[in-house]
């Protein structure tokens, strides 16, 4: 964008509003223009800054409401006519407006150098219709966030566009922007972390130390093309602290239905078929799943079901192709009898040949082009790769557009669709001047002075409102079910309505599989915590047998496990090809075993999701999460890149193999200054233990497993290796088995624990009910000696919840010959197929505990 910077000077305290200790309000009459600056403390670790003028207003509808203040731990520490310092829970925040624009600096207790500070002489800048905010750059530290950015995880020394686009077939290391628009940048250091979050939906840019010159040195700059600045500064000792406070601002991750943690199948080809009909092809797919003994919980039904039966055969959202699906309700019921939920693709635009285009146009459901005064038109994706047609984006700020969408979603839910898949919702419209209607009551309204240009209100606002419309319509039809909306694009506000997201249309390659891990870690820190990737790659060549197995091995250790693709080619640009678990005869047994292991892990994965809902802690975590005192996690680029290993919960450290023909992999085992005897064990080997604080080489044949290391003293809950019925389900058309098996896989030290007790807590609920969450807590404690493992089990059940499992298994690692004493009684045992000893514990006499709010740290 053009650069037209004005740096306001000579700020003065606005005394009428400056009497409060927690709120500083300044004003500048720079060259006849008025600029207002505010800084306020909201609670320990959370501060809010605004920078506005009559030409740089805050849009009324922003990505987050202002949180309530909680300032019991706050006091003013010093003050002068041109500065003020506040102490909030030990954090010192200073605002100094001596002789220039305001300068904010924030320091944690004991810090002599602030962890966050503005750039002198150039901090808050008006730039044309927008603003810029310059801050100092902490060279050599870790920067993460911004929603979804190309690998590596560390964003330092890079430049980013803050917008969203349909980047079909993107390069995981170079493409920018991608699908998400979340302006949260976190600077993490061994001494503390700071996050800066902008609530604007407007397009912007972020230079994270990538710009420098002789006078200003290295700096960070956030540039926003329209409107004034509202930023939250979030301070904490650790990433966990910052992510939790950020969730206090924007909302915690949503509850996800339990079935969504199973294998989710997909592929555009199936719903694009005329012969055989799509409905028949999909039923045959379900039959093949049975023949190959592969469990499947959901199917992503691509938009081929909406393609018109006659030319031009374009996608017409909320219509059904009656040749491909002559009886939609009957087809959905038949799929439910197979135990497979349906996830329906919907797109927020209407091509001009859509049967309701004229109706919507006349009702004002599209944006308005100010040049013509007519409905704004754009060229939109229509059929295969790169094919398009002319039409209009739904303006969700219009009552007509929002309501039409709401009614369309409501009808899909009534016919039986289980999950709404908000796709192609990046809103890559070509003109900032297009006019929003602003007639929908869901839009937080302002006065006429704000105008209605889409650039000011932000394209991404429509992504949020689309999520809300889909969410609210789903609740109306199924008030007793938690709404499940999958979204490709997202803002911070979108995540209050959409429970799951993924990394979009990736490409099949070893490099793509590796880089995806970095995206997962960043996404989790931005609260996209039911997140994953299209296993095997959405676009590009078919994966080799080895790559497909490797990607499945990696994918089962992420919250979302989906195989979905659209393999285009010059000869087949509309239908494409698919990836199927049985596509290679020689690898089918491996894929089957991997998917069944995924189902075994669902209690663990689901517990992590409930923990996320309660605490905002992501299931997938950077290697240094919780190990901030280990210098290696900060200094080794392999670890800060975040591509080759990560934590799943606090028990499993997951590595990977990212080159063909490779049979070993390097993994770093972080050390814990509070647990100097910490060890890890290889879950795929017999009694192989490693001390923490070292790099190790792990055997990882592609026919066996990627590296998975368990923290010694940890445990994970596991279930059946198949699809089961969630406790809260009211019907069971597929006659699924009850979720009546539960075990804990424990990873004890080799010999005696020396009296040290290890504690693990996991969470369960009925898997179905909407908020508020009613979460039951289960606790396993164990100690060891040379001959026995002593296990104590407790539970805290919420009213109305009774697990179907009546005994708890305890599974020892392969090669561990000890016996188990369960709640004081010797437990009977058998050997499982993996060479492990499985003990049965009677939970009938398990004692009740008081509710536990967060997992205990081992």
C-alpha cells in the first residue's frame, strides 16, 4: 500500500479521563489534526492500547469485546507530567510521552530490560487510511503466531501479509498469505513471553525484524490498511501463560463432538460422479471400509453434491444434484447406518446462474459496487482447478444474506447433515470500496460516520459472521447437540463459532508433510486446537506407498485425522483422483493398524481437547512448552523451526521421518530443571530408556513406526481399536459397540521409583452435549518397586454421567515383567498382541476425588 506516515507529537494528558490509576488517555493536536492514545490495565498480564483519530476510527465490530477489569493486584508506582508507571501483579508497565509519540514498555518481575517496548520517535503512526505500530525487535528470540503462516514455526526475520486467500496447492515454506487472519504475534524468550493482538478485521502486514536501516536498526512493525488501532499486550512467564490470557480475551476453544476424533475420509471425486452415481460410489466406499476392516467416523462430502445437473454445471450452494443424490435424506440415513457422519461443504458465494441469484441480488444480499451502484460481481471458483464464473459473495452484514445462509444451513441440518464445512470463506474480494449493507443485527453497529466500506470493516468480518450463521442455525435444529462447524478460513472471532479447522489445500510431498508440523504448533498457540492436515496431500501427485504410511503415522498424533484430496491433472481437472487407505495392496495392513491405533488413542486425544476447552492449552505443543529452562530448546534451530518433533499432551514426544528410505530419526529429549532424573522411553522398543537433555537416534522403519517417546512416569488413557458409541448418543443406527473399555498405558521407571508418586489425570464427558461443559475427572497415581507397580485410581463424576467401562486396564510397556497392585489388590493379567502385560482393575470401589481443574504436572 502507499506509505503516507504521520507521527503525531506533543501528546498531553486528557485530565478529565486521566484521574484513574488504570487508564491513561493522551491527546495530540498535531498540525490541526486530533489523535487520541489510550493505555489501560485490565488484569495481571493484560493491557489494552488504542490509537485513533477522526479519520482512523475503531470499527464497532471487532474480533473481541473488551474484557472486564480485574485489578485487585494493581497499583501506581510512579508518575510525572509526561510519564506513568503501573504495577499489575508484579508486572511493571510504563507509558512515557516526553517530547514525542507515546512509548510503552513492559517488564516482568526482576527484569532490568523490558520484554516489550515501543520504538522511540516512531511508535504510533497514522499512515493514509490506516495506522502503523513500531516496536523494538528482540533479535535472537522466538516469534510465533499470526494464525497460520508458512513453515518454519519461528517467524523471526520474516515479512507477512495479514489477510486470507484461497492458496490451492500452496508451498508450505513460501506461500503467504494462507487461509487464516489472526493478528496475534508472540515473542517467546527464556525470561518471559509477550503477545500483541490486534482486533481489526482489516487487511494488514507484519514485519518481524525483516526491516532495518542504519537509523532505526531492527524493528517490528504492524501495518493496518484501514481504521484505528486496538491492541492487547499480553505478558506472561511462559507461552502457556500468554495463550491462556489470550483465550480470556477472545474465548476458549469450543467443545468438539467425540466422534470427530476418529478417521475422517473424503475426496472430491466421489460426489462429482454421474456414472456411477455419487450416492452409489459413496455407499461402495463404505462397503470397502468394511471389507478392509477399517473404522471410519465421518466423510467430508465435497461440493459436488451441489453441482447443477445441466450446463453450466457450476456449484450452487444449498441445492442438491438430484441425479447424483436422488434422495438426500435417504442417502444420509443409509450412511448413518454404516456409522459414518456426513460433513457437507458449503461456500459463501453464488454464481450468476444459481437459481436464487436474482432473488438474492434484489434483496441486497451481496456487496454493492459504489461505482455502478449495483450488486458487486467477482470472478469466483466454479468447477475444477482454475475454472471460474461470475457471481457475488454473500454479504453477511446484510440481513438478507445472513438469513438466507441461516435458512440454508438449517435445511441441511434438518435433512441429517452432521457437520457444516465452511469452505472458500477467505473473502478475497478485489475492492476495498465495496459497500457492506450493515443491516444484520449480528453486526455490532455504529453511527453513519463510520461508513460502510468493506476495507474499513474488514473482509474477514464476513468469515466470522458466516461462522456465526452456520453455528446458530445448527443449534436451532439440534439444541441438545454441540454444534460442529469446520472452517477453512478463520479470524480470532470465528473460533467462537467454529470448532475445527485445517491447513487447507496442501500438496503431496515429503517437504509438505514436514512443514505441516510447524503450522500445527502455531495454530494451537492461536487457539485453533482441533486442527490438522489433509493426510497424503490434497493436490499434487499421488503419495508413494512409503509416504502415505509415514503421513498416516504422523497424522494419528494430531487432533484432527483426515484423508481428503482433489488430485487434478490436465486430463481430469473437474473430478480429480482420491487417496484411499487401501490404494496400495502392500501397505493396506499397515494403514489399517495405524488407523486402529488412532481409535485406541481417542480417549487420550479427547481428554486433551477437553483440557483445551478448560485451559486453552493446545494438544500439540512445541518441544520447549513446559521446558523453558532448557537452553537447547531456544538455541537449536531444528527445535525452534518446529517441523520434526512436538509434544502430544505432556506424555508423548512425537518425532517423524521426512525423507524416503530413511530408517532412523533424531529426537531431542528436553530436560526439566525441576526433575533432574527425568527419562524417556521408546514406546516402540523393548525397555529402551534415555536420559533427558540429549539428542538420540531412534530406529524408525517405515513398516513399523515414527519415533514416539513417552516421558517416564506418565500415562495415557486408551480405548477400543474401533469406533464406539459416545455415552451421550440417543440413537445408534449403526449398532456401534458401547465405549465400554478403558485402560491406561503407563510408562514407569525401570526399577523402584524410590517412593516418588506419579500422577496422571484425564477428562471425559458424554461427547455430545452442548456447553456448558460437564466434565468428569479420572486420576491414576502410581509408584513402583523392583517387582510391582502400585496403582491407585480415583474419579469425580459429573451428575448424570456414568462411563460404560466398569473396569480399568493397566498396560505395562513391552518387556516389563512386574505385576500390578490396583487399589490395594493384586490384579489379574493377560498378554496382549504387542508383547505387553495387561492388568484388569476393578473400579467399583474407586474413591471419589474433588474436581481437578487442570492436569497435574508429573
